[in-house]
């Protein structure tokens, strides 16, 4: 079997552009997802059932349906209602962020609930409000425990952002498909793309491992 | 200072407090004793509304806890609490544990809070521990820091929820000594404990609870030397 390195060489600049978008999409999703996820996670542990309900269903929906379907719904359903010309990059950012928010909300919820009840009680007994107790006592401790699942979510996002290729957001997978379509070759583009994803996820997991050790030492 | 009238509390069908009436005066040290499950901790936790109650009235320092218009956080500023499991904040140094609430809640300057914290650490005999983290403290040291943390808010009342029950026996004394000193300085205290020696020596009044009721109360000498109720007698015969 011959392996045409020239295809890879030709597409190298596109793969590079694609990788940057893949990383960009993942970073946007993790940031927006964290902000939304904190709100949703806090909402889900509210003592009032009426407050809890919409957040629970947000999480149910985004964790219980395929991301693939969500991307299509956002790009072809939601976005055309807001913009005349939907931009695939925006659609991909939005759907990845909404999806990540659901998973991150659960990470926040689990992190917060893993903190001993006595911590909240001690804070409240000193006259702190619920918000003060959360921000000075509970969240700082919960965040430390959230580093490993948070890292996993980031890795999942890097891989899942490849689904954005289906709406022609020009991230890494999109260029892999483009090369495959142009030359009718499978191994060269897809193995290259797979290898790049692997480098991304492995180096991220190394970095997280380092952070985890550093912060748990304190 | 504290006036409790017909206090009732239940978890679902289980009634744990069946109508308590207690009146605690300023500077009084009241020790609550009784078997496990008698409701004594629940009673204590109702006094700063860590547990909500179903019926009755609690008035602390002029605040009626069931009044919708009061800010419970304002009441808690005046009511310090010490827990069985210390509940120090593990991500902060001892000094930060003590200064946090005065700075964030009382809005003191960091300067003032720090000075107060160091004074209190001297008082509980831990001035050299200001900059360590709680996990390097022994149980007795941790509980003394927890007492200092509560005192830093300059509360009018201190509640102690079995403060020595989680300690190794040889550390009980150092915590009780701090509490005794506090009592002698005139702090109003409500102490739930199994330390009968402390109750007898430091308490102005002892309340014996069982099954959600106050069975008997009186001066420590009356309760310990001359209990009237059968239930009190049988409890004391087992613990003394």
C-alpha cells in the first residue's frame, strides 16, 4: 500500500487552521459552559422545587440527546430565527457551549455537594449570608475537587467539536473530510486528523495531571 | 437573653422536640445533658435557626426568630456556635479562619480583625499557630481555634454542641479549660455535653432532656446529688 504524504503536506496549512479553530471552539465552550454551568448547577441544588425544575430539564435535555442532533437544531433551527445568515462557527460555539454547560453544571453540583454540610453551617452560624458562604467557603473548596472532572470535560469537548464538521465549521475534522473528498483517500487525511486529536488530548491530560498534583499538594 | 416557649420540631412524622420552655438569663451558663436522640442538639440548633422549628417561639437578644422581618444573619452575628466536628475552613490558615467573618460580616478593617484574632489565639493558648492550616492541628487545638473563631464576632451568646465528643480523651481538658474561663468572664453559654464534671463545676443550671422533653432542671448540685425524676436517676447512674 502506498501512503501519499504529499496529500498531507498539501493540506498541512488547512489542518493547522483547523486545529486552531478546534482549540478555539473548545476554549469558548469551556468558558461559556462554565459560566452557564455554575448558574445551572446552583439552580439545580436550590431548595425550591419550582426553581430546580427548569435547570433539571435543561440538564436532562442536553445530556440526554446526542450533541449531533443539538448542533443541527441550533444551526438549522435556532440560528436562522436570530440571524438571516447563520454562521457555522457561531452555531458550533453555541451548541458546544450549551452542551458543555449541562455537563459542567453536574460537575459544579457534585463538587458543591461533596463539601461537608458542617462547612456551610459553620459559615452561616457566623452570620454570613448564603452567597457569602458559597463564595468564601464552599466554592473555593469545591473548585479544587472539580479539576479532574473539569479536565475530562475539556478533553471531551476537543473530540466532540469534530461534529461541527457536519455544518461546515472549518475545524480540524472539516479539513480532514475535505481532503478525503478531493482525493478519495481515507487513510492519509483521517489518520493525520486522528493523530492531531490524540496529540491535543494527551498533552492536555498531562497538563491537567500536573495541575492536579500541584493543587492537591497545597 | 434567650426565651424559648413551647418549642416543637419534627422531621416528617418523627417529633423530636415536644414543647420546650426555657428561659436563659444574661451571663448564665446552662448545660444540657441527656441520652443520644433526646433532642438536645436539635434544641441547640434551633436557637440560631440552623434547624427550623415547627411551632413555638424563640426570642434571642430581643429578636423573635419566627418574625419574618428579622434578618437571621443579624441574629447569628450575636450567637456564636461551636460544633462537635470543629468545622474549621480547611482551605484557610487559622488566622484567616478567625478574621473572615469579622471582616466580611461585621465589616471590620483587616487590621482590627487581625489584632482581635491574635488576642483570641493568645487566650486559647495557640498564638504560635496563627499561620498554619487546620489539618496540622490536633483535635483539641482545632476546637480551641473554632472557639476563637466564634468569639471573634464578639457574640452575646455562645452555643456549644458537644464540643468535646469528637476529641481524644487527653485533649478534652484543654477545651473545657477554655470554656470554663469563658464562663468565668461572664459569657452567656448554652452547652450540650456529656462531660458531667464540667456540668457540675461550671454550669449555673443543668437541664436534663429525654425523648424531646425537658424532664428536669435545676442547679447542678440538685440535679446530680438529688435528682427527683426516675428517668434522671437512671441516666445519671449510668454516666456518673
